[in-house]
């Protein structure tokens, strides 16, 4: 084989690209370098493993190394690509032992993902302090929250796991009180997970409501849902410090002069992520939103024959038309697959993004799509108008009907839908797909109001909550 397609990163985008490329171009070589041991795992499933909803870590794996090998992909784990030379069309690779070698490429895909940021907090070397952004962390947290005599080591049933780290955490006294620093996706999911494991959980969030990108209505409903299950939610409460020498003992919040100390024996920091782009330092590659690698509609970077996809790359936003950074699983898989086809000779667009996302807090579901923030909408040249309605999820006489809050944002001049959010306890989140489709199609609010959505008492009232919201917002636009 010749003309190697080199892929950096063996998770969603990287292996999607390699698999599609192998099927489409069986006569060309494809080499995948992975910095660590883990490949093709469900990052979004990790909180549910910690909660105990998932029995085994292996359940979170999409592909094993042997399955990758069966596809004819040259997978090389424990190999970190540390530099790219675009002019020479080669990469420098470092092994786990510190040895280095060079690998030539004809086409290169950077699918290095992102890493957790910890703000001012250093969780390294402090027992009981974690981030949750890889499978080894999930295995360690799962071990730490169990009593030593009750921990089941078979839950971490994948050979790639850092067994020494797991065993160390499994041997420690189980925590009773946990601090979750950050009230975004990870914070909400981890709070539920730790509460399910019997801990007294405190969530500390810097802004005035949880899930900031979802809007205030969603944030308030999710806060109520968490508190109803015994989770203490602290908003407008930035954490200033993690307190503890060898093991976490407390968190400090409040003003610097007189901080409040909240005793805890566990802390999970989920304050954000950052794209992994260090291997392209010095190449002059264009970066975009969030410091991610800027790409075009085929996933091509500003460097010749170099592509990027997944959590390290931008994508064009369906509402603003501008490059944006919204790291989510479907975006990575879809873009990787498209790039694999393009490199194999079938030019394929990676697709726009709309920021469609969903999260749950116990029985409460929340979802969002598009542009909800007024400032961001105005910056994109729109005159945003929004309305929030509360409507039933089913016919009122049918068992299981629940209040569902829908927020819609539209442009005053054109009536075009810009964004939306939904929160409720009865199949609320899945309804966001209707709004995602409408945004991708650039539909107006009147057009959405006229949609022929399904009606039957067990599934929806005659006027689905989305139709109710569109009707109210349309009246505002006409007013």
C-alpha cells in the first residue's frame, strides 16, 4: 500500500474517518496514532457508569483494538504525535518510552479531541479530587465512591484501564459529601450520578442559573429537579479554592476576604474543556472559535492536505453561518465519516452544526438548539424576539401528562427561528429534534406553527408544546 492517510486520535472522529476511508479506498494505507490506550469509547456515557446505570466499562466501548485491526486499519496505541511538518508532509511520533520517529503522510487528519480545564484548581496529587474527561477518571471515581469491601473490580473490565489508579482509589474510605464545581452538562450529570451513589452532593455554579447555554427557564427547572432529590445547588457561587493537602477536605466560595468553607471529602471539577491543538504549534494553522482548528465545509484546515474534526475543530453554525466550536458526539462522528469519504475521493461536506444538545437531571429532561443568547444573536445581525410558554406534554386527560416549558427565539425582521429550548419530565428532550430540523431548514415561526405534527392523546395534545410556543411567538412578531 502507498499514499498513507494518517489519523491522529482513535476516538469518534478519528476512527469514523479511518473506517470510512478503508471501505472506500481499500488499496491505500491508513495509520491511526493514539496517545493513550483507550479507543472508541462513549465519553457521554461516563456519568451514567459512575451512577451505576451502566454495569461494565466495556459496555461503553464501540470498537475494540482487535475489531479495528479486522477492518484493516493500522492502529498504533501509546503513540503521541507531537509535531507536524506540513511542507515535508510528515509527523513526529513519540512512544510511551520517549523514543521518537517520523511518519510520512499523503493526507492527515487531526482528531485529537479536547482536554478538561480546571481553572485555578490543580486536582493532580490530591486524593478525592477529579475531572471527568476520560475513562480512567471514570473508573477511578467509581472505585473511590464505593466502600473498599463493596467495590466490584469487574466493573472496570477493560485491559486499557489504569489498574493501579483504580486499586488505589478503591482502597480509600468512601466519601460522604461531594462538591461538583461547575453547573454545565458534566456538572449536572455528575451531580445526579453521585447522588445515586448515596453521597450528599453540592453543586457550585459561577453564574445565576445552571446550564447557562440553555437559558434561565431550563436552568431553574433543572435546579428544582436536583434539589428535589437532595442535591444542594449554589448559584452565583464561584469556587475560589479546593482545600486539602493529601486528600480533599473542603471547598472555599465567596469573596476573597471572607470566603465560606464547605467541608467535602470529594470534588469533581467540570468547568470546561479546551481543544487539543498543541501538535500544530508552529505550523501557522488558522484557529477559530474557542481556539479550535478552523476548517472549511469539507473539514480542510488552512494547511495543505491536513484535515481536522471532532472536539478540536470548528464547524459552520447553521444560524450564523460562521465557524463555531460546539464539541459534541454526533458532530465528531459525522465530520470524521465525511472526511474519510473526501480523502478517499468522494468529496463530502461535514455538515453544519446547530448546537443541538440534551441533558437530564433525574426525571427532568432539557434540550437546546441554535442561538438562544440575545447578545450572540445581535452580534450575528439579528433582532431577537423570544417567548416562553408552558404546555402539556399529552392530552390533559391522559395519564402521564406533564408541564413542558418551551422557549423560542426568532428574528423580528424575517420571522426566522434562531433557537429554542425545552424542559420537562415527559419526553421533553426529544422534541428538540423538531426545532433542530426547522433551524437547519431556515424555517420561519409561522411555518413552524403550521407544521403537521403528530397528535394522539398518549403522545401529544392537539397542539404540541412546540406549536403552542410558535403560535405565541408569532403573535408577538405580528404585534
